[in-house]
C-alpha cells in the first residue's frame, strides 16, 4: 500500500517540535559555521554516494540522529561506507559535528532539517541501511499522524532501499511499536 493518508508527514510537509534548545557553546557554533558547510548535504539535486563522497560506496541514512552517537559509531566501524544523517534540531547537529571532528570521520554528511526532503532526492534502490531510532512517539491519538512510521514515509523509505537493504527501527514506546508493526506489515 502506498497511498498517503491525509495528515501523515509526507502530506503535512511540516516538522513539529522545536528546532533549537539551549544556546550553542562557542566551539559548537564555530563547527556549525565552519564544518557544517563542508559536510552538508547539498540543498538541491540528487543525493548519491558519488556526489556526497566522490565514489560509489554503500550508503546509510539516519533519520533524526539526535546527538549523532549511533551514526558516529557506525561511521567509525565502517569507514568504507557513506553515512548521511538528517536532524531538525540544531543542538543535535552541533553535537554530531563535534563527533565528526573529534573522530576524523570523513564518511559522514549531515543535513540540518527535514529528513524526508533529503530522502526524496535519493535515487530509488540506493540505500543499504536506513535507521529510525527512537523517534518521537507522539503518544496522543490526535498526534499519531505526525509519526514517521506512517504509510507515506515508510513507502518512501522502502523505495530507497536496495534489494536486501535493511530498515532498522527502534522504540521503547509499546503503543508506537504496535503502530509501527501494523504499518510495516502493509509493505
């Protein structure tokens, strides 16, 4: 099933929640100003391994990477793979930039903004892994349409995975888990 339901993230075309928290520390602000432009996903055009890293390699995509801990660990473990992360929260992007700098991770590209906008520009079948780890569960029934685990986003994710690719989803919220399992059974 690929029909988007009114109100899921693909039809809303809007992010919910805050985008900035505490003021950035001086070092973080410098990384946002200097390092982020060097490793940012371009705002236009296709998002491919060749364009991001200069040559073809397995691509990983993390939706909402938080502080970037998981992405940095995976990028360090798999230096021959490319990692693209999208995070709407500036403080999370700043934390990830610290890790990229401190661990000398040349195989990471970041996007400060909506993951679905970047994912839409990835060619179908191009991703080896997609990670959606502990997204906001939006526990109130009236907010369930805001969840990333809805038909529209899951259909988009499925189209971007290569044959044999993996979609890794994690939550500790039992209601969201049941919802996610119901959505994934449709694909």
